[in-house]
C-alpha cells in the first residue's frame, strides 16, 4: 500500500512539475503587456501572437468571429474600441492601447 501511495505522489509531482514549465519570467510577461515585444508595429504579427486562438490563423474565425472583412463593417476607431473595451464574448484588455491601435489599423484594411 505504501509503494502505491509513493508512486502516486511521485507521478503527481512529475506531472505538476511539467505543467509549470511554460511560464514566462515575470519581467518578460510585464514587457509583453507594455508593448515592448512589438516594437516593429506590425499589426499582423501582434494578431498572430495574441488573437489566433479565437479568430483563427487566417482571420477565418473560430470561437470568435470571422475578421476577413471586418474593415467593411467597422472603421479603425470602432475596431480599436472593441479590442480595448471588449464586446460580446471578447474580454477587454487583451492588448494594450498601442498594440490595439496597430492591430485596429491593420484590420481596418480588411474589406
């Protein structure tokens, strides 16, 4: 019985240790929220790093809406407002204001 308990604890420790390995160091995490990782100002790059989980790699939509022609529906200011303030199921604050402006400009061209 003790061997089974020991094996269970050891296995659990290994699994939990493996799960924690993908965290960013605190200083890098802070930098990414301050826009320092996107010095190039490339809206597509910022989108690929932050938005594809919900909107798809090619803007095709997934759990979030399709954005392939979002510029035909909203202007840059409206897109930026949605990114910053959230709308529907999209939470607010996913990007800082500088990155939101860059992504909104890029998305506004999608018509």
